[in-house]
């Protein structure tokens, strides 16, 4: 058993005096414990912290508990995506922001596979309150380095209180069968992840910004940083 890591990034290159961009990707499998092909594959041994992080067209990154097997002389990697394996759980986070008598509040709960709560706007003038999950990631695999920031909207309150529930992709446990040579962008598409993606945070830094937008001053913000998850470990 081990861990599959994939990184893809759009990088600049020059051909003569012409500047272009191309998508480059690298992958690696880190063996963490011995395994014999005569043994049965136990999915419980593939449970552990994982990260899916995608800024489409810019950076794609995966870090998944995995197992490498050989089938008809072809090396395949079995990787398990399980939101219920989330290593970060917070019973309640409270955020509030105010300006000139106007304000917004949010309450958030994090539990395995789900971020849920409510956002409330307290304004008499036109405006809105926005709550997002913001992630920052720096990654490096075999000489390819990339960094990016991804924002996923959780809730937007225009009139009074709005409840929300965000299921971390993929919503259900998924067994992924792939090869190291496959581009991470293709893996994301195979998981039906085509937009900005964050799931689930074994690597990187994450925070929840609550933003109050008023006509006179948009972008008044209060944010909380999520605690660092426990280190990745295999079950």
C-alpha cells in the first residue's frame, strides 16, 4: 500500500520569440508498506487522508491512498477517494462582519464529507453576504512546481438567512483505477469534477471568508483559518 500523487500545471514556454502555454504533468507512487499480489485487496487499507485540488486550466493536484498492481504486464494504480475519511471535524465555527450598522453572520459545522451551516444578512440597504471555502496549495513532483488558490462558494445570502450543505467531492466513496502516466486533469474529469474543486484537505491551507458587499463598500471581510488536519496515515 502507498500513496499516489499527481500534479498538473499550465506553464509558459517560448518558441523563438513566440510565447505559448502548455499543460505539463508529473506523477509518483510512494510505497509505504509491502503488499503481495497474492493478497486480497482490502479497501479498508486504502482509507486515509487525501487531497483533491483543482483550479481548472491552471493546476490539478491529487494525493490519494493507493495500491499498485500489475495486470497483464500493465501497472495499474488503485486509489480510494472516501469523503468519510475526513480527518478534520469542527462542531461549530462562528463568523461575523459589520460596517456602519450593516452586517452578516455565519455558523459552520464540519464533519466527515460535509460542510454545512447558515449565513445571515443583517442589512437595511441593498447588499449581500457571501461565504466561501478558500484553499491555498503549493506542490512539487519530480521538478514540476505549482501553486494556486481556489475558492468554492458555500452560500450567498441576499434576503435574511440562507442554509447550505456542501458535500465534498466525490460525494460517495469511489475506487479509482488508473495509471501513473494519466494526466490529473483526466482523472478529475473521470470523477465528474469539472469546476474549482477542494476535497479533502490533507495538504494545503484552508480558510472560510465571510464577505459583506455593500454598494458603498464591497468586500468587507472576516475569515477564519481551518485547523490543520492530522498527518496523512494509512488505516
